[in-house]
């Protein structure tokens, strides 16, 4: 695929009068300033050993997922760590337990990568937002520069991606197309779907460990360039955010001032679309464990095809044909407007893409949502995805404590 499908507007062809392209190596400013190492991560010397977890979290009942909760195999044992109440299981009890065991819970998050609080009565968006706050975490107020459509439910709680229920969302680290990303992501299941609709989670340390050596070196030694085309108006499928939805404005100077802080290059196209490109590391060391984690995403037709293929057995034959057509169409549309490549100048081949997906689904856990579930993910250690579903699904999200990958220790 060509790196640029349309010519930039007018003066973009004249090097003396450059197009609207901005770049600046600095962090976010204001209330959501990004840092190199979010404060919630325990220092390596303060990490939690798994053998010590039961004692450190004695007010919770700790366990792995059971066979009736797991909906897809293979499955990583202890990922996520499930925490249940020993006594009271109401919202107030959960908030008290989180506040009382704050250091131990955060240490467990860094060690396990994913914590599933199950059986507590979190009913509203306000209840949900209070849970990370009880841990001293700071939910972000905005979803600036995000790629997918979300609705604000209440406060700093958003809908999870508003994609049609027949679509899947491929595996990714949250906002891995940006230099400034949330260091944690949380989900709350207000209403599980009638069937499927899981949020697969991926141990990104295991994903990087299991990549072929040549691919490891390629990811470790090169930045990934991820670009996307942001439309001015919604089009077919309505899967992408518009310029106004992405930035809260269509004013080019305001947009450039904001993206300067992210190290994003902008080019306005003749069609009115905005091309946003960012060079980001695909591998980061975990702040507590030091393990190298794959913190990227793949957006190409083969990647979309592989995501559907892992779950194709769930469809009846006629629906499988329809779904295959839709995923091919969606994959090509998505890949035309988003592409990940490395600075070497070439995208991953189909064989390399398949190797990444093989590693992803070897280091994956997929469980069935239950009403009231609260899932907390380490944004560096753990990636996630979404599976298609039947019925109505209401899963909310919040995220925060932004970090800047440019300030992280180099691999």
C-alpha cells in the first residue's frame, strides 16, 4: 500500500511553502500532563511476588477463572487475577477494600497485568468511576486523538467503542498510535450481551517473548509509524471519528497546537481529510518488572481477516459467508485509512502478521462478561480486543494517568 493516497492541498507540493505539518518533542501540558513513569507503578524493589498475593490481599478471595467462565482456549492461568469479596459485596465494601489495600492492589496490577473484580454490586457509571479513584488513580476527562467513536456516559466514563455488533476490534494496546497513552484502562459490564461480546485480554510481555527472533529484533530496533486519515464528515459504516469528534474543533491552528504536543505530523488532503502520522516505539520495558512488552497494533487487511478467523467457528454457514464479506470489506476500508509500518519503510508481510497473531492468541484470556464486572488493566503490560455479539451489550470504559513513551527508558 502506498503511504499516501492523495496529494496534499495546494502548497503542499511546494517545499518553500510547506503544508500544515507540525512536530514537537514535548509532553502534554495542563491537568493531563504526561509523565515518563506513572506514579502508581511500584518500584522494582516494591513489586509483589505472586506467592505473597494472598497475604497482601487477605480481605479478598483470590482465584483464577474457572472452566465455566472461560469462553475460548488456549487460556493463561491467573490472567486475569479474579478478586471476590469474602464478606460484603456491595459497592461501598469494594471502595473501602480498594482504599485499604491500595498499595497491594496496584502491586498486583503490575505483577498480573489484569485484575477482575467479580461479584461486587457496581451498578452505575458513577460507581464505576469511583473504583479507580479509590486506588488513587486519575481518570482522564477526554478521549482526545482517539480513533474510535465513544459516548460520554457520565463524568469521565465513556462507552466502549461504538462499533456495530457484527464487527470485531483487533488486538491492541490502548492508544498505541500516540506517544501519550493511558497507563491503565478499566471496563465495567453494566449489561452483558445475550451471547459472545467478550473483551479478550493479551499478556503483551508474553506476546513479545514468543515472537520469532527476527521479528523481535525488527520491532525492538525500529519505531513503528502509524498513520490514519481523519474525515471531516461521517461516511459509510460510521466507524471513524471526524475531525471535530477527534479534536473538539475543526480549527487547523488549534489542532496543530494540540498535536504538536503528541509529536504528530499533520497533512491536510485535497479531499478535506486530515492525515495524522506518528512514530512510536512498538516495544517498551515494563516500569516494575522490566519485562519487554509489545505495545503496538496491526491494521492491515490480513490482520482483520485473522481476527475474524479466530472466531469464525461461532457462526452458522450462511452467517459465516455474510460475515466473511463484511470483514473483508471492513478490513480493506480500515486499512485504506490506517496503516502501521516501520521506519525501514515496509509494512509487515502476511507471514509476519500471522506470526504476531499466533503469539497474541497464545498469550490471551477470553472470559464471559457478567453484570457488575470491573476489569482493571495495566496499559503497558496488557492489550485488549472485542468480539462480535448478539443482543444488547453495555460495557463502559475509563482510562487515565497518561504517560509519554518518549520519556520512557529506551529498550
